[in-house]
C-alpha cells in the first residue's frame, strides 16, 4: 500500500556546496540519498514530494561539514498482510515461485498454489494445469494475496498465495 508521510533526516553538506544554491544542493542530495531506499519502519521511499522545512545548520568540528535537519514529505510503499498485489514472476522451481511487485520480493510456496497445478521441469520450468489452459512461468503476471511479511532494516520479504478466489495468472507471456 502507498502512504504519504512526513519524515525527518539530518543531512550533511560539504562546504563547497554553500552559496546561492545551498537549498537546491540540499534537496538534490536528499533525493539522491533517500529515494529508492527502504527503512523497515516506514517501507520503501518511492518519491519525495516536497520539503516542509530546513532547520539551522550545525557546523561539525574538524570537518567543516554542516548538518541540516530536513523535514520532507514523501510517498512510501509498504505491503501488509491480506493485501492483494499484482506481481511479475521472476523465478520458478519445484518449491514454488518468486515474484516481484515493485521493490518487494514475494515467495509463493507450492503448498499455496492451487492443487490442480503441477510443476513441470525443463528449460522453462513452470506450473501448469492438467488441461494446459493456465501456465505460471518466468515473466508471467500474477495476482496474489500477501499472507505474511518479514521486515529487516533494509528489506521487506513477503509470503503470498494464489490459492483463493480471483487470484492467479493475469497475463501469460507465451499467450497460452
């Protein structure tokens, strides 16, 4: 799920960036350092949407660097248990398959895949129904439900299922 949040960060700026463009340099460094990162507490920072305030700088002894407290608005992505997502399959094996929804990697165990789907090994491993009407393989688009999350300091891992109504393959790259 996406959220709009206000976060704070202390930014260190080198003295060579001081001058008329101090604020622009601070904002560009903030965007470079923060966008695309993950904090376990808030989730993945997708984009900075605005700067609320830049506090007074504090000169660091011995280095000349200045630390500015910056309060900014941003869009964050954090998946929750029970959420329905659309994802792209990245790897298929006999244990299940891995899929990615943006920066989040989701594992779907073979126990959480419908019973009528069988694993087929070969050069392109996949899960196929007995009548070959539905196939899950690399690059397939699937709709899945998150049933568990594990949050680390810099990453979020999820366990998903397609064993529910209206879940499963959305788009098959082979057109089968």
